[in-house]
C-alpha cells in the first residue's frame, strides 16, 4: 500500500500524472543519481542525470517475512551518467535507494517517495558484438542488516571500516597471519547483543 | 566534400508514404472502484514509419547510398514527419507553396521564429520574429534545438501572427530543461522541421530495378 499525499491523489485520480524512477547511490564523494526522464534534476542535494529509456528495473518484490529480495536494474553501458555510478569509485556496499517521482502533466516533479533501499552489491559490465552494452547492477535489500546481527559483511571494505585503513580482508588470508586479529562474521562478535 | 552527421533527410523528389505519430508509454489498470487508473511511465517520443518509393536506377542507387552513409550502430538521422500519410512535411498547412512574400522588418522571412516564452504548463509557447499574417494551424509542426538534439512539436492550437508574435499550444510538452530566456535565443524552424531519429530494425527493400520501396521504422532519439 503506497501512502500518497492528498494533492498527488487528486492528480492520480484525474489521470494526468506520470511516474519516473530515481536511483540514488551515496558514494564516498557524495550522492550520484540517475532517473528515467530526459533532463537533469536536483532533489535533496542529489543531482539525477536523465538517461531516459536507458534504465530498466526488474519488479520490486515486497516481503513481510524480511526476505532479502534483491533489486536488479540495467543501465546503458554507453551512457556517461550511468558510468559515473560505478567507474573509478568504491561502489561496493554503498547505500542505494530507489525513489518513485510523481510528475504532473507539465512534467514537473510534485512528490518523491522511497520505494526500495539497500546496498549496491554487484555490478556487471556486459559488452558484446551485435548485442547490448549494459551495466547490470544488483542492489541488496537493506533487510540483510536485520538478518545479520551486526549488519557486517564479508568484504575488504567492511574489515577496513572496523580495523582502520591499514586493515583489510587480505591481511588474514595467510595462515601465518591468522593471529593478527579476529574476524567476526554473522551473529557472533563484540557488536552482537549478549545471548 | 565530407559527410555531415547526423545525416539530414534527403530532399530528393521521391514519394514518401507512411505515418508519424507520438508514441506514449503508459500503463493502465482497473481501480477497485471500477474506474481506470492510467499512468505515464516515460516521456513520449515520435515514431515514423517511412515507405520511400524510388523510381528508376539512379534514384534507387542514390537512396541506397544514403542508407549506406548512416554510420554507427544507431543509424541516426534528422527525421522529418510525414504529412497526410503520403509526403514529407514541408510547410504549414496554410502555406502550401512556401513562405514567399512573408517579411519580418521588411526582410524576407527565413522560416525561423524565436522562442520568447514558455507557459507554466509547458504546453504553450510564445514566438517572436514571426511574419505578420502567417496562420499556423493545428497539425503543423515546429522544431528547435536544445541540448544535443532537436525537439519536434506538433501545434494543437494555432493562431495568426500579429505584431511579429504568436502564441501556440504544442504537444508533447516542452521539456523542463528548455529555457526560453537563454542567449542566444532558441530559433524555431517552420520549414522541414525535424527531430533526431534512429532506425529501429532493418531497412527492408522490395521491388525491382524500375521501382523499389525502402521501408523502415524510426524512433525519436530524445537525448
């Protein structure tokens, strides 16, 4: 059930409205956004580059059981705005949100509401002859943070966020270095509630 | 002589038939109360089905050469809408033979007006530098460049130019990033207006050495 303000409901009932999807990724250097209209627009300090039909998302799956349903979306690999999301930047596990924007029939944004929140988990760049150049992005649902007591994940950047910039996952791979520190994963660890 | 990209639509004396329409992207659903809910999910773009009938070996070869010149994967070109299903749009309905005799400031009119204002609903525009007495009717087209592409709009409610100015209602709505106040002013084109298009799918060719028809579908490249 979507909760829509009254003035938007009026617009919806008169049939003269449009919706667009906005995807925002909070990278270390600031938020980057794309949306499937044609012009750039700034909402809440994030500038969304208009990439038109070069953005496709799969269906949003809602769940009452706190399942971790991913959201897949494809963006054109040839669009510089799409490349800006993932090229030369640490994108892994950065917060990503998908908004629905309600537009009136003059194509101006009247309302935005968050539809999906999660973390950028996987980015696959696909190029093929006589085929499509696309970037396939998977956003992991933020429900994952509920499944893992600490919200931590098995990644290099996660380890550095705990152990400092000189720490990292690679440090613990060799057996000889195994005593360098404890790796906490899943429900066990100092951040977990005492059971 | 070198080729200019995007390629302009050839002005050969060749019959062109087909249809140009506005492709909207809308989803509809039935509401619980029995009404129909409908939503626009993407900006509308122009779509043209072109059937070009070339007569004679020379015309056929010239058209083939033009199709060959569309380099690049998108095969983009400057698409001109089709009028009455049987010819390329050229001039407004009330000026079937062109703009001869129309003047602005005592100089012959070039077919370009200036965008001087956009209404708040983004579907009405005001134009300046227009020749007095010119009548623009529903169904006429105009185009103007903005950003990296040309925008094409159909006139829904026309008018007669007076004091070198006219207000029109157009469809699709003017994009939010088009600014009528920028300098230099945006020039609106009334002769052979066009938008940037690309060819979707194949160009089919049928006929013989005397008469050959090239058919293809093109979609507007909105950005």
